[in-house]
C-alpha cells in the first residue's frame, strides 16, 4: 500500500499528488509490470523534485549570506548601541577620580547590558588619557595615535580664553577623536581607520580673528559585524567638524 503525505502533495501540486495516489491504488489492485514501472517513475520524479527544492534552499541561503542578510531573526533584531561622548579635553572633568568614574559608570549604564552601549564615539579626547578601559571598553581607533591630530594649544589656535578653562598640564597633550568597543559586545571590529577631513586653508585673520593654517580635523571610523548570526556590517564614523567660536568667525 501507499501512504501519501498531504505536505508532499502540497509541494508537488495537485496533479502530481493525485497521480501518485492513483498509481498506488492501481498497484494494489493489479500489480502488473506496467503499473510497477509507472509508480517507480513517479517515485523517482518525487525524489528529484525534493532534491531540487533542497538545492534551491541552499542557493537562496548562499545568496542571502553573500549580500549580508541576517541568517536568523534574532540577528536582525539585535541592535547596535552607540553613545557619543564629548570629553572637551577634560576641561570640565571632575578632579576626583572616583567621582568621575562613578559619573561615567552611570552615564554608560555599565551595570545594565540591555542599555550599555556597544560603541562609544569620543570627540575631544586626549590620546594620552584613557578613562574608559576601567569601565570595560577597549580602544579601537585613536586619531592621535595615528598622527592625524594636534595638541590642545594648536587645536584652539592658542586662544587664551579657551586655554584658561583647561588644566595647564594638558595644553600640549594631543587632542583627538576616538572609538571604543565594549568588551563582551556581540559586535566585533572588522576594520578601522582615520581620515583627515580638513583642508590646507590658510586663515587670513583680521578683525580680531585667529589666523594661520586651518587646524587638523579628523574622522575616525570602525566597521563592525555581529560575532554570531551574520547580518550586514555597520560603519561607525566619529568626527568633530569645527572649532566652534574660533573657526566659526569665518
């Protein structure tokens, strides 16, 4: 006897399913060589169709992976959390290290992984000072360490009013943009770099405005992808476009 599953009939379509059922019934009634051959042919056709279906599924999966589609719904739903943090060359950073660390811990939600950022994009940080490592974040890219940055003094065109709000021992430290990644994040870095985004313009001064070469502005970036589950890549870019009250006079 032949037991024909409805799910298989659905895959083949009604005519093929009915033909196979009829062949089985006929085989039960009169097991002639002709009917046996016909049934065998239909059975072979069924196997070929099922094999083709599996092949198509594999091809679709390969195409999805090639074009960066997530391989599972959970991968598509998992967010990339980014926090932008301007450290303002530590001019207003608490002198009490323990108090500063606590403020950062609260801002970064390090005790709550559902809210903690995967990436921190820092503007106006100092290449010589890392206050995020103790809170579980690793430095991915630093414009200062790549030489695409200048000192605090140079970046503010030696403006006395600006330098007055910054501790004097930091005036000649390298001011830069940075990207950090949280340890244990489900995202990993595939690539990273830094790009100068300022020109070689010479500021002409006059009217009490600063003058001289335009200071170096950078954009740091990192390409990230989920550690497991595939999915598309994300490129995080971090920059600080102008010098505010100094350059905006132009």
